[in-house]
């Protein structure tokens, strides 16, 4: 009589919480259902176009930090967020109506940057509007060419009024880990090669046994 | 009644008729399935290696350093689809291949699975913010929880590394197992079980 080999026997010598979960009969349904639901959700998001949201890469690009918080400017309360990396620095200008007023979107939002050292003249960038449920969000990418302190000016114009915000920000080298990333990306190949080689040696030894 | 390391049990590796797909994946097909899975994992690492090479050796601007696939399909890198798809494939692969592992290798494999499960939750959080149209912590972009602690590009690499390390340890323990674990294995990943033990 052959033993049923469909599933390996449970290892009764271990009883971690993970093992107890796996031993629970319902666990066989929970995970496939959860994965299926997540896959459907991901597919739906992607097909709806939301998957191509321009800022979805935030998790892989770095989160922005707020450098101006809830500052009154004209009829707006403004916050400015950025992730100031050398090369590319996304700038977000978040606007809400001040003092419970009706929100009137501004006609133009521009972001100006210049090195504090004065080695370059100010460069103005037009920010474009992005859909928001409340208030408005304007976004633009500015280019920091060097890791140093920069002066930041946000200019807001519109029929309801406008104004200017100023601040300073320190641009940082992108990918702070630097060439370490290159080494880190190489390690998996070395590790798998090492495991494969060790397994080949072990196999040869086993096959040589009587 | 036969034991797992008897000649009759071994013959089931060769003739798996009657076994479910999952049992075959974790038995006679386990070695091949693991090779394919590891190929996918290494292909992902190769993309990161290519990207790091473009940035640090070729000195391309970060925006242009899109790895290999991203050069031909830039939308892949710009959208969440590629990253989410890979996270999903990793999660599914770790789950469906888990039963082929026994003993300590199974423990390490499940460590990798649970870390990847959390990684996947983080991706789901990002997707959820896009669907709802409201970002966490008042951020202008969707945020994951780990970004609060590790707010930079390296987070993605860190996640992949901490999943990869227990996975490699599990692979090592699976391919070079202690004898007590090897005789309990249903696959040929560590070579033929020792018939002398029967």
C-alpha cells in the first residue's frame, strides 16, 4: 500500500504561529482568495488608468517632505512638498481656501529656484494642475544640478488674488546609497551561484555513496 | 506501508499520475519550478543591476536610467504595474512552492513569504490611495508606511533584499539539507534520496 503523497505530513515537532495558521483548514482558501482579489483589484486599477498615475512611483522614488506648511497666501492656505534630489526634484503646491471661503482655483502657479550661492540666475517653472477632491494641487519638476542649498519661490496668480511664498531647500545626491546599490544588486547573483555550486558538490558526494 | 524514502515512494517522483498540480509542483516538478522562480527573481535583480550600472558607471541621469525593459517600455517603469506585478508573482511563487520545503528550509521560506506579504500590503496601500483619491498623512503622493522611516529610493531595494536573504537561506537548506530533512523531502532538489536508508 502506498502512502498518500499529495501533501507532506505536518511537522509536529514545530508549532509556530505560522505553522498553526497553515494547519488551519481555512488557510488553504484564505490565501488564494486574497491573492485573487488583490490581482483583480490591481488589474482593475491598471485598466482604469489609475495604474499609470504619474506619481505612483513614489514608493520607488522617495517620499516628498513638506517644506512650507499651511501658510496663508492671498485667498489660499498653501503647503509646498518636495523631494529635492540632484537631477530631478518634484515640487507640489497644495492649495486650500482660507477662512472657509469658496475655493477659486488660481490661473497660474510658478516655482522659481536659484542656488543660494548666486552662481546661477533664478529659473521659473510653470506648475500644472492635478485633479484633487478638495482644493488644488499643482506640480512641476525642477532641476537641481548640484547638492547645495537653493532658494525657492512659489508665485500664485489668479482672479481671486495671489501672492508669493519663499523658502530654502537643500538638494541631496540621488540614491544616497551610491555605488553600494551596484554592489547590493550583484550580491544575489553571487549568492545564487554559491548555493548552486555548493548543491552541486553535495549532489556529487551523495551520488558517490554506495 | 512504505516510508517516504523507500523505493516505492521514490518511484512516485517519476510517475506522478493521480497527484494534484500543487503536489506535483512540490514534488517531482519542484526543482524545475524553483529554477523558473529563481530565474524571475534574478531577472528582477538584473534590472536593478542594469539600472545601477547606468547610473554609477555610465553616469546616465536617474530619469533615463530605466534598466533594460524600461528602455523599450518606459511606461512599465513609470507605472506601478511592473512593481505590483512582480510583488504579486513573488507572493504567489513563495506560497505555492512552500510545501516542497521541509524542516528548517521551510521555516526560512515562510519567513521570506511573510516579509513579502507585508511588502504586498504596502503596495496595496499605495493602490488603495490611488483608488480612493486620498493620500495618507496629507501627502501629495501615495505613501507607504515604511516610507515614514525609510523615505528614499532605497526602500524598494531593502524590501527585495530582506525577502531575498531568507529565500536564499531556505534554498541552501533545501538543496544541501541535513540527512534527517533530506529523507523527508518529496522532490529531487537535493538529489536522489539514499536508498540505503530504506
